[in-house]
């Protein structure tokens, strides 16, 4: 069962999402928050698997909250659901560690599918944001960070770009889930990224893996 927390200050939207998600047998809405501070107070108590996060919320915005939560609870997946398709919001959300980015005009089934995907460790970006994804710029030039990756880490990186979760990577490379987690952690540290979405963008930008 995927434990989900909704963060949005619009009651009508939260109620609509909750009604949709209540129909899914593998997703349970365990809590709601109406502001940034409210989300930060509740996340440590509820410990959701996935947070569906709006950007435009009172107190601290959704991007700020995402960065704080990812720092304190790195295993919690955060899926941004917003009306903003601007480059700066998208890039800021990814830098903060968001695991996915969807627009509020996405069909409800896409939202449901995206929740399932990020819960498995996959990255989700709405198709209309693809160009922004491919043109994403890292904050500053890096000096051959990829040269520090081992052969095995490069194999794991390729699997990440292909959208595999830890279990699928373990099966593909004939290693344990625990070993995969260690490799992923080392890749994040070496490439200075916070999420799978960031590491995929980095790999695509720097042509670290074949895309075909």
C-alpha cells in the first residue's frame, strides 16, 4: 500500500484528488496539509511514502518544503503537481530533489500512474516538459565528476536512466537490493545530485550513457 500525503491549499482540489485516489486499492491518503509549515509539521508524524506537492502554498512554497523534506527524509518521494510550466519552477523543483513534475491539467489517470512510478523509485516528468528536461543546466560546471564512477556504478547509472527501480536493477545486474542502494547512494554523492530525476538529467546532459 502506498501511503500518500496531499499538500495543497485548495480544499476543492484536495477533495477531488482524494476522491480519485480513494478508488485505487493500492494508494491510501493518510494526511493532508494546507501550507508549507503545516506539511513540515505533519511529515515527521505521518511518514508518507509519497507526497503530492503543490508549489504555490502559504508560508514556505512547495519547492522550499521539498528541499527541507528531502534533506530530512531522503526516502520520501515527492511528486510536484502544479499549474506552473515555467523553466525556473521546474528546474528549482528538480534541484530541490523532486522525484517528478506534473501539471495540474494532466489527466487523473496520469497522476495515479505517476504516484505509483515515483513510489518505485522512478522519475516522472510530464511530456510537455521534455524539452526543459533535456535543456536543463546544472548549477555550475563540474570537473569530470563522472570519471570517479566505477564500472559497476556506470552500469547502475544506465539502469537509472532507463527508469528501473532498485529491485529491477538488482535483477538485471545479478546483485542484491542492498548493493544497488549502496551504488545509488555513491552515484548521488559523486555527481552531487539529490534525486533520481537529477541524476537522469545529469547523465543525459553530459552524455554519460547511450540513449538508444
